[in-house]
C-alpha cells in the first residue's frame, strides 16, 4: 500500500515537471516571438500506468501520445470514456492489420509512413472506420533503420494520400537522428509543411522541444521530462539467473 505521503510527493513531481516544461516552452516562444497557444503539449504516456496518466489528466493535460496500439487499447479505452475532450495520438509505427483498430481508438495518427498503410487506412475508412486527421512521418535524416518518407518524396506522397486515397493529411512529424543536432531537421520539416500548406508540425521531444518550438512546432511530444525515466520492459520470458 502506498502511504498518502508517497502519493503526494509523486503528484508534486508530476505537477512540478509539467510546470517546468510549460515554463521552458514559454521562454522558447518568447524568444521566437510566437504565441504559446500555437503549441500543443503532447504528453507521451507509453509504458506509464493508468494511475499516473489519470494524475496527469487531473493536472490539466489533455493531449496524449502512445506508440503501441495494443498497449493503448488496454489503457485508454476506459480512460477515454471517463474523461471527455482527451485527444489521443498514435506516435509509433502502425501495422496495416491494425489500421481499423487504430482508427477506432486514436483521434490522430502521426505515423503515416508508406503507401501500403495509406491503402489500408483508406480501405478501413471506406468500410466505416472514422476518417481521422493524419500526419505523414518524414525520415529527415534518411536513416535506413527508421521509418518515414524521404524528404524529397514527401510532397508527392502527401498529394498521393490526399488525392488518390482521400485521406485527411493535416501535418508532418519527424524524429531526428539521435546523434545529430536536431535544428536542421526541424527546419526541414517546417519548410516541407509550409510548402504543402499543412497546419500541424509534430517535432521535439524531452531533450530538444524548446528548439523545435522555436523552429515552428505546433505539437511537441514529451515523455521523460513529464513522467520521469521509463522503466525498461523485461524480456517476455525473463527468468532470474543465479550464480
Ligand atoms: C517516446 C517518444 C517520445 C518521447 O520521448 P522523450 O524523450 O521521453 O520525451 C516522442 N516521440 C516519439 C515518437 C516517441 O516514441
């Protein structure tokens, strides 16, 4: 059983972390002469238990990001019924066989990254799944192991999704390479979004959201800076090893 003191100190942590993130965003906006209201704070709640998410909701957060359909189903089906006006965004890769399920659960999918998925989403929508706003994931660093559309193919791909598949593409998202300064990647994503006249630009995580805010982000995706470090999942068949 957790004591009231433990519980209170946890909630204070979460409140303090959220306040700190808001303060840093405010400062970045001031420096870039942008109104703070242009930026939505997406709290990345992957691996976080329901109780912690509920605390974050009670502290006023309304937009959440999850990276796995299955995990999000388990945690959010009930949470979304209990709390109105929550926006849930898929920020991790989507398999085509989960397209219908994802359209039913999420309010926005940020990871449209290939034609096969565009086709699967369009088919599910034609069969009655909700047509929700979508972001195209751009592989700004052209990393072979990372999903996303190459920058030079992004304009054509967005047009294909909109015109041929009839999808509601409203923006772009990126995850810059881990070992490079993120600013050029953020600037490239913002430029592509402007070129395509798209409203949403999802970029910036715990380590670099202020830079993203200065370079035009409309959505920053923040996990660790709000919830603290994530516990590493144990392997499926974990067994203790002795001596
Ligand atoms: C986990 C994750 C984040 C949040 O990362 P932090 O560094 O914990 O803020 C943001 N975007 C995506 C796509 C993620 O998977």
